[in-house]
């Protein structure tokens, strides 16, 4: 974090599952932090080595410290529709965790399909259940593309009134505790779809593709974006 050349208008966020993580984020001068509670007991144990209830108790300590430091906190509900260990997740369980995070003071809650098993129907169900307990304008979605459903799921979320979508350049990422899960949906693919829908977003697709080329070359990783692959050869490549 301290080696990044920071850009105006960009928020630099750290994931902080406990107070030690928050203290490190504070030392690194993070602009905001994020806490992440699972909707699945099995995943919570595998991911952060504690139960859902225990994780929420840990987050209270982080929230208190963040408030004292005037640092905003975003919340994530992991495995909101499906778990790699226990299967389908009840939408009411995801909603319950989301409400707990919101009540603690998270300014926004991202409903997360961590392993990418969701479909428009299951994502819509999770959003509908959560919106009964948390204002819709405080919700976002974070959808992995393991089964190729992410764009369809995002469209369903947009149609329900969601206005914030998490994405990852080149579809990079994944989760070490979710075997086989791909990265988050590629930002390039989301931007292309939003352009087609006539939704303003403020992202320059050409510059995004340049950033995508750069990071894939730097990491030696294959670009997972369908749009980037389709446009490859039709534009100058970044060395």
C-alpha cells in the first residue's frame, strides 16, 4: 500500500477480518476498510477460522476502531447464495448477516456470490430478502463468474434497483478457500454491457483495456475478460 503511487479520486481499501488487520490497514494509510461475514457457517470456519457469530463480534471491535479513526467501512456477505462446503444458502441467512453488518455501521453491503454458482433467480432472491432488512440503496453486488452467470446476474440486480457492482480487471482474483472458484466478473465485460444498456458509468473502455493488458503481462496471467479477448488484435497491445 505504501509503495502505490496514489491517484486522486481513487479509494484504496483493505480487507480487515479482525482488529490486527485493521491496525495494519491504518498503518498503511488505507482510505477505507472492508469486513466480510459469510452466510455459511462452514465457509466462515474455513475462511476466517470462526463461526458467523464470532466473526460478527470481531467486526464490532473493527467498527469501533474505524469510527474513532474516521475511516469508512464496507461490508461483504460472502457465499450469499451458495457455499463450496454446504451447498445452497438460504436467502434469509444472507439477509440476516447483511443486516448485522449494516446495523454495525457499514455504509454499504455487497451481496457476494463468492464461488460463482448463482443464477439470476438465486441472486434476485438474495437481494429481495436482504432489501427487506437493509435499504436497497445501501446494497451492492459482488459476483464471481465461475459458471459464466455473472453478467446475467448483474443484469438481474440492476433490474431490481442495484446501482453498485464490484468487478475485477481481467477477471483476476479468486478465493483460496473456494476450490475451483474463478475471479470476480471482469470489469471490461461489465463496462461493455453497461455501454450496451446506455447506462453511464464514467469508465473509459479503451483505457481499461490498456490497464488489463498491463496487469496480465506483469503477472503472467491469461486475461479472463471475454471483451478483452474479442478485441485483442483490433487495438495496439501494451508491451
